[in-house]
C-alpha cells in the first residue's frame, strides 16, 4: 500500500466514523465504530475497553478528547510503518 492510498482510506474511514459530522472524532464515535467492526469481522472476539483506551490515547495526541483527521492520519501512518505495510 502506498502512503497516498493509505491517506485516502483514512479520509474515508474518518468520514464514516464522524457520525455527527462535526469534523472531529469523539470517543463514543470511535468506540462504536470499533465495536461494529469487531462484531462484523471478528464475531468471536470480545471488545476490550482497555485496549480501546490505549489506542484512543495514542490517537488523541494533544489530549483534548477529540481526534482530528491529522491525528488519525498520524496514528494510522505510524501503525502501517511499524507493520511494514507502507
């Protein structure tokens, strides 16, 4: 995957998660998205609030209880680079 294709995917996911369309992701929006994705793609796996919180704090770089597009992009880019997928 190229960095550009990952950025486009992150943009699309951001818009999908931002249910109230206020331009930032709130904790409940992200939590609900993760729960839905786990239920759909890994039905035998339980949602972990502890794991969610760890990732939430990694996404929310400035600790303002909101995740901007730039914060989500940086989080996903860092994960992809760590995993060697970009």
